[in-house]
C-alpha cells in the first residue's frame, strides 16, 4: 500500500464529517472498534470513551492497581500488591512523569482521560463485576494512564531475580549466582520477525509475531483503529493508555516489539534507623541523612486496615524491609532493607511523548526518530515501510552503572554503585540482506550488552529455520519462500521443543531400565518432539520432565536452595516476590542447563533420569497434551461471571508457540500469546490479527469470547480497513457530552477545553522553581463538579463546610460563584494536573466585610489543596502553590493586601500563613464558623 492509498482511507476526504471535536465509532464483524474523528484530541477522547464502554471493569482494576487500593474490594489476597504499589510510589511517579510531558502531549493524554471519565458510568452499567464487588467506578486523573503503563511494566524487567541470585550466591557460592540464568517465571517475552520484500509474494515487507505475556481476562491488548486527518493507524492498544505503543500499522509504516531482556532497575541494600524525634535516616556515601517517610493505610475488604510506611532514600523507594528503632538492614540476610531505583522515578520521564509521534509516523525514519525518546520497557523493535526501508534496533533507557548492579543487590552507602549521567547507547543492526529476514525472540542477540538473563536461543533459531525452509522440506504447513501473510500462522503455531534434546539424550543412555521404562524410553526417542495438542507423547515427556525437576530439587547439591531452605519460604521478602524466589520453577526453567553443566556429576544426572523414567512408566496414564495443557487466565474477580472451561492448546515454554507451563509445578499455562499479528506492507487489508478472547471485556457480549476458537487453533482474523465494510454505531460524541445542553451557546468555546482543565486558557501562569508550572484556569461548574465534590467532601476538607453536600449541590454553589462579578473560582494546575481549588473575592462584597474594617485594595482568597497532593507528597507543596497564588493576586497593582480567614481551629493552616509572611488578625464570628483573619500586605513582599 502506498502513502497515497493510505491517505484515501483517512476520514478527511469523506463527506459529512462533523466538527473537529466530534467522533464516530464503527465496528467490524468481530466487534473491533474503528474510531474516526476530526482531530487528534477528539480521537483521544474517542479512544478513552471506547475503552470505558468496552473495558470498564478492566480500567477500574488498573486504576486501583496504580493507587494501591485493590484490597479494598478484592480482599486480603490483594494486599501484597497494594503494599508494593504504595511503597514503590507508582502513583506519585506517574504524576511526576505527567508533569514533565510536553504541553501538547499532556493535552492529548488529558483528552483521553476526559473520554474515559465520560464513558465509565455507562461502561460500568454493562459490567456485572461492579455489582459483584459492590464498587462504583472512580474518577481518572490526567496522570492515571501513565500510572497504568508503569504498574503494568514495573515488574517487566524482573528485578526480583536479583533477590534470587543473591540467595543462590549466599547459599551455593558467588560463582553459582547465574547458574539458573534463563527466561524465568517473572519475565515476559515475545516472538517477532520481519521479511523483506525479496522474501514475500508481494514484493513488500511483512512483519509478524506474538507478545508472550500473562493471559488476562479481559486481554491486555485491545485491537483498535484510530483515524483522523493526521493519521490512520490499526494496532494493539493497552486499555487505559492512549495511542498504539507496541504493535501498529499506519499504512505507510508498521512496527512491532519484543522484550529486549535489558536490565535497567537496581536494588540497593540500605541501612535505616529511626531517630528520637521520629525521623527516618539512611546511611549514604556521606553518612547518615534524613529521608522522606510517611504512612498510608491500605483498606482491606473483610479485614482490618493495614498501615504501610513509605520510605524513600536517595537511591529510591524502600520496597523490602521495615524501619526499627535500631539500625535496620545492612548485611543481615534475614532482615534486609532494600530500595528500588528505576528510571522514571529518577528522571521523571516515562517516554509518553513518543506515543503521539508513533501515530504520526509515515516512514521508518519517522519511527526511528520517535523511538529515540522511548523509556520503558526496553524493547527490540522491528519496523518496515512501503518504500522497503527497514529498522532493527533497541529502544529504551538503560542507566549507566557498574556491571555488579545488574547482577546482585548492591550496597547503598558505597558511591561506586551510583548511577552515572546519561544512558547506555541502544544497539541497532541492519536486516540481513542475504536471508532477507530479521528475528527477535528475547535471545542473547542485539540487546546482549544491556542485560544478564535472556531466553534460550531455541525460539529464535526455530523461526529462522522455518523462514529459511524451502517448500516441502519439512516445515509443516509452510508454502514459502516466498512468503504470504497467510503463511505466517504456521510459524506462530510451530510446536517443536528443541530444549528437550538434553533430557532425551540422557534418557537414551539411562542404565538398568526395567521393561516399562525401556518402552517409555523407546517411545520418547521416536517422538517428533512437537508439543502438539493431540499428542500423548508430549504429555509423557512433560511428566518425565516434572519428575526430573523434583529429583533434582532433592539432590544434595541443590538442597541449600530447596525444601525447607527454599528462598520463597523466607519471611524476609514480601510474598509478592515469591514467584521469582521459588526453587522448583527455577529448576524447571533452567533444566536444560542443569542437565548439561557440571553441578551434578554425569552419573548422578543419568541416575535421576533413569529413576524418573521408572516412576513415569509405572503410572500407565495417558492423555493428549491439550487435555492437560490449558490456559489459566488471570481475572481480578473470577467469581463474578459463570465458571468457564478454558481451552487446551499446543506448545510449551521453549516452542515458538510459547504457552508456558511451569515444569515441576503444573501443566496449565498462565503465560502465552497475548495477541498475534501479521502486518502486510503491500496491502494493509491483507494484515491479520487475533487476541485470546474477544474485542469486548463485557461478559455476555457477542464479542466477549468470539476470537477464542481462532486463537486456540492458531488462526487469525482479517484486519478490515474499508469503511464501507464496517458498521457504524451510535457510540459518538453525543453519548459523552459532559456539559448541559443549554451550554451549546458557548459552543465550540469550549467543548474539549471546558471538559479538560489543561486545555482551558489560563488567567495566570507562573513557574515555581523546583516545583513546576502553576496555571490558574476558571472552574467549569458542570465539568468540574465531580472532581470538586470529591475534594470538598473528604474529612480533611471539613473546614470548607461542604462535607455533606451532594455533587449537584456543589455544582450549584460554583454556578452561583461563577455568576458573581466579585467572586471567582479557579483550578490550580501543577504542570497540567489539578492540584488545588483557589477562590478569590472582594471583601466589601462578601459577608466577611461586615466582620472587619475593610481597607482599600483588600483582596480575599480561599485555598483547598487536592487530596492526593498534600504536603506529604512534595516538601513545601502548599507553600509553592501559595507563591503562585500570591503572585497572581499582586500582579494587579490595585491589590494592596491579601486577606484570608481560615477556621480558627485549623492550626496547620494558620501556621502556614504565618510562615509565608501573613500577619494574624482577630477572630471573627461567621454563621458557619469562627474564623481567624490574617493579612499579607503588598509592601511586606517588597512590591511597589
């Protein structure tokens, strides 16, 4: 497809298109949404609105995961995540990163959030999980999408593996730290490959692959199309995040990623102590110093609330261990105190400015330039465009620091382990001109300089083998080369298990087998080593492998890390990290290595395999692999919908069809292809895709499970691009109007701007050093009523006097304020995020003027700080806002004195006023409270 062809598909050439802020929703036969709008901002609102309708429960779950509040409705089993989310400061990091966005990106993200908030009520009404959990949907903040991205990927790089290596080194010796180094249970991988035009039937490139992630219901990827005059992109979006980040086809250019397996997060062994006055101190390179510390409460459904102390050192948030009266942490193995250092927390950059740039890319060069700003997760990228240009590179931020940081937990007080300036260079290479292919499968290849543990090479080798196979030369189901898009399904679903070689080789030489075990041996040696769903031999192999894993775990050489000594039993580590610390899964995934290297004598390995063969042969149990190898998806609230029988699949961990069971634990798999895609650069409409379940996250929807059979059988659905073949729905701008209809007179004044505070014109803008840019924008009573209601009804806002008000009453109050020429209400935005409610008034036109002698030039203010942004979040937070507010007031030379009248009982507010220079006045009686006047003369600040 040429760029001109793509332009003809875009909506700017269609008649009858509405205003720039309108949008339309079409769906194909699979219910996949195709969104069309007159501008990128309107399209972002449409995407957020669509996500809220199709994935409301998923969005609500993700929002709670960011905030660390899932236990409030899921119960005690969710406490571990909530504690981690609070301690790692995920929400605060998302706010920081939002604050650093370019203004146009912040507006784009805010527009998406406006769409989510407008659609959540309708979406929640369709989703039975809300009623089952007794939950109402909450409000998204502008930074919430960044939090969703962060919480989804914070464990992606597998930093807990360093805890495992630490335990292995301590118990087996430093030289054994990487003995189990392989693609472990906490990491995620993918397959991806690119064929140049020389290798395809059309003469244009093809990109294909499948991301391997934990299978979630609803799925982690949403098939979608985003079209406006600037771009028209199909791809796999992450619900809760605007744009299409990982897998997309923009007509002129297409791209895909795999996990680079880079190491970019560090763990530091801290020493902490609590001082006599309650402060927390940490030992750093220059000695002891006071660190940030505050407590939070995790609410638990059906249980008692839990208190979490959030501590952050100069390295990062403390995620393991507690502060005691004495020195805590250090070298003590049974009570470590460990902090996490991760790039977005350090730099305030999550790479979101890249997302809109990806949508606008027309060529590989455009895409390459955009990816220079990518942060995390660190990915290997393949891309191609319609000119035949290709790209094969790593994208992401890997900090510069010693190699030891990548391997183990390192001492916090030693400056040798500090991060250096900048980031590691990201490797790139050319697509092999001889083979016309490029493959990425998490192996130790292009990204080798950036990581420690990589996937075994089997998947990458097998894909290369398949793509290089002549017709009829043993590659089942393949017809190329040259290859068509339809041929790629046979690569996706290949089940050859190359990692079985070492175990079967030992089985071939196993001594003194009984008759049944000999028959088992002969049968498995004749097996074709394909983990096919209908293969009983594959099941036999899995049983043999599991038995060998358990016998290895019982061997004296590994006993220091197994049985009662298994690190997962240690109370020193939070339960959240147990999947990375459990010995049996580690042995299972590293089985090929453990059966090859010299940890165990060769004779011991032979004896173990022989004993396992005897045990499996004695069971006389047979079943096809697909009967026992079933998907086991993660569901936030599994009891809310009818119980299902999940499908069985072919494949295994090291197959191209990577459906990862856990050897020695279960044949079920929770990780596998979270989607499959084929991007055709000749004709986008010949592209293909599939997800595990369906386009809709709503149980009972026709499109909730309609792709399951396709996915399980390895087939793909067509990507429909012709608007005439799509079905227009009623899900349009009119369904998400957030202002009353009579306001249409202000029209277009403010459709997007009135609903998204960051898009409104500011009456004042001021940069506060070390804090950010503060903008004051007028309150929109209708659009902001829900936000303000949430603020003024909290216990902490009791002095505001609206604790018992309904949302409508709050809206009416601010409509009244808005009608007065002497009173004004503003939202204070800190770098685009609502941070406070700021009100001004002329005292002689307010009841307070009857309580004191009003002077010419007096000007009154009220201030309410947003709940999530109190002084505990950023030191001097309220003082910084006051700096901007006072700057605004005194920007008018007619204002000679600021007047405040906080509740006389609000000692904290009074102390704050004195601290910034106010002079306390008398107490006054008002109908609703006893207030204390305070004054800040213009002259006190040296202003003329």
